[in-house]
């Protein structure tokens, strides 16, 4: 087992390159190649196909990927528990975030936490795919994180706030002169979708509307930039639109359209002490900014 290096395997699988893996983890390229080769020799299976310009998982490697993710999570939980038992003031917290939280909330929350716990590092794992986010938490690859309800897995998550979803248009768009956007018009205009568009898709399903998808984009800011050029409208959480750098008209819908944001972990009982404290800081900050969850009007 000492030759099963989960960190190297997972980084190589993600990056598709021994060189990129070496750069991220601080090894030489030859060192990464040796570690992977040693793993393959130890378990008697070829894990990666070496190709010109990169590497890719073999079918056996793909089969082992979720198991190795779970093993990596267990290794991290073990080390965090040892630190807890030693009452150490050092270590790393891996926090799952989605894009809008990463750029609007986390800088201030981390700054406040860092003032009291300067020796604890925080590593943000950004994931806008709800199903994948839950899997990362379930397997222990993150200690805690932010989630959008409803969840499909049984995690220990508490709700933090209801956040309005908003439609954004270029100033010259026909709908830009409205004060609220009718949900009945969701299928009337070209729409710019996101690769992982869980909240918007839920809106379309709720109102039984098929959107006119004109373009798709990997992230929210890219979609907003396209909307600014009047290539279509996009739907984004209100948090993301605060301080938006693009010239857009953003508005809520004529019916309440929200998403509920929560925070938690796979198990609060097993969660590392530092992660629990970080969640307390995050919850306090959110309540300062938006008020306690129970005081926020519930979405219908």
C-alpha cells in the first residue's frame, strides 16, 4: 500500500499530463512517471495510456478512480483526526465552493478566519456540478462546503439563505426595458446556457418551458460577456451579479425564483475540528450580510 500514491494518481487523472502533475505537486516529470509505474507494477494493472502530448486513464484506471478518490479522502480524514487529537493549530481545510461563492464570499470569510488561525491553510475546491460536489464531500475529498438544495445524498448540511435568481440582458435587448422578467417569456428569446446549469434547468422544468439555447459557456462570467453583446440572455444568482463588470440590465422574475444555499459536511461528528470552526465563521459572516436564515422570506 505504501506505493499507492493517491495524490499523484488523482492529479494525473485530472490534468492528463505527467509534466503538469509534476508542476502542481513539486516533483520532476521523471519522478511522477516513476511513481505511476511503481503503482502499476505493484497492483499488476496498467493505469494510464501514454500518448503523444499527454496521458489518459485506461479502462482499469477509470474503474479504480472512484475507489482511489475514496481512499484519498480517508487518508485526509485520518491525518486531520490525528491533528485534532494532538490539538495542533496547523493543517489544511479543503472547502468545496461554487463559482459565485468563491469570488463573492470566500475572500472576506477567509480573511476573517485567517486573522484568528493564521497557520491553517484553506484550499478551495471549485465545483458547479451539484452531483459531483456531493460525491467529493461523500468520499472525503473535501472537509466541508457550500451546496445548493435539494441534495441527493444524505449529508449534514444546514440552510444559510435563499438567493434570488436573475435574468440578464444587453441594454438593447427587447426585454431590457422591463422591471421584472415574465417566466412565461423564458422560451421567447435566445438563451446562453452554462455547462453545469442545474439551477436554470430546474427553472425551465418547473415552468415546463424549453429554452432557445443559442450558445453555451463554461462559466458565468463568460455567459455574461456574451449577453453583453446581445447574443442572448442568461440566468445567474444575484450574488454573482454584485459588482458585475459588464453593461447589462439584470432583473428578477415576475414569480419568486430562488435557490437555497447551505453549508455542511458528510458528517459533523467526523468533521475535522478546524473545518467545524471555519463553518462557524462562514455562517456568522453570512448572517451579518443577509440576516439569519429564519428571518429570510421563504421561496414559494
